[in-house]
C-alpha cells in the first residue's frame, strides 16, 4: 500500500517568507532530486512542495500549534510503505545532506508530520501552476464528496480532489485536498468552504484551511 507523508510547518525564525521559499524550492528541492537520482530505491517516490500564501485559522485549545498560528508549507512525499519511509531517513545521504539543511528553512518546533493514505476522488491530471486548498478536519470530518458540492456556488474551476486519512490516531482526523486553476479561484473556493462548513458538520467542529501554490518537483 502506497503511503504519503504530509509535512506541515512554518519557516525558521528570522527568515522572510521569500527567503524560506527560495531555499526550500531551489536548494533543498535540488538536494531531494539529487537523492532521487543517486538512490531511487531509497529516496521519495514522489515529491511535491506546496507554498502556503493564505489561510483560515481559528486557533483553540488542543490544536497543533502550527494549525493555530498558520502554515508556511505543506510538503508531500510518497513511499511504497512505512518501512521504506523510515529507511529513507536513515541513509548516509539523508543524514549528511538533507537533515542538516532542514533547520536552515524550517522551525522544527512547528512541524506536524502526518503519514496518510490518499484516496484520489478526482485525478488532477496536468496541473502546471495549480493552486491547492487544504482543508484540515480536526474532528467530525464529513463525507469527502459533500465538501465541493456544498462549496460549489459559482464555478471555481476545481479540477482535482483527494482525501488524506492519517494512519495513526492524532490531532487531525482527515485532510481534504483540492486543485484550483489560479490564486483567485483558490481563495474563492476556500472562502466558500468556510461558508459551507456549518452545513457539513456538527456545531463546534474544528477545522482550518490553507491555500498554497503547488510545485511538483518529482512526479514519480
């Protein structure tokens, strides 16, 4: 069973968002691609960066810190199974090249790692320049297929959807992921999801939304 790890977090203290994004994509991303080229059986089988530029966060007790403060990134990496995901972080290349680079761009105290199974509901296909909306349900996640229907209103141009279910119990119950054609559509869709949320789940349901630009660095 293929698994995906969603790595959610914030940039390191003292770093501008522009500096963070440049380092993450152009330097760290290149290191990951070097790993893929040198050790394809150990490196991630797929690697996507999502640079968050807006979001809707409500805060509250018991929530992961990063989902209260607001995300700067959601990175997605795919492996054949949990054993492969674990061994990928134990190789000399990872320990000597990738791990030392992480503190140069990431606030480690903010990181939330979610190993998930991915249910593709609508395959996104070709998606150069796509914007993505991540809807984190902390509890009472509704049926995934009802979310875009409830948020439909005007046609936002959504062309991809998947639901991510954590493999282990934790602070997040599900993450819905949607592909939109551009920034305006992503923002409008996120706001429509926020407006529709009361009709989708019981009163008091906790959730947050992150809107990001997608960078597919290794499609797998």
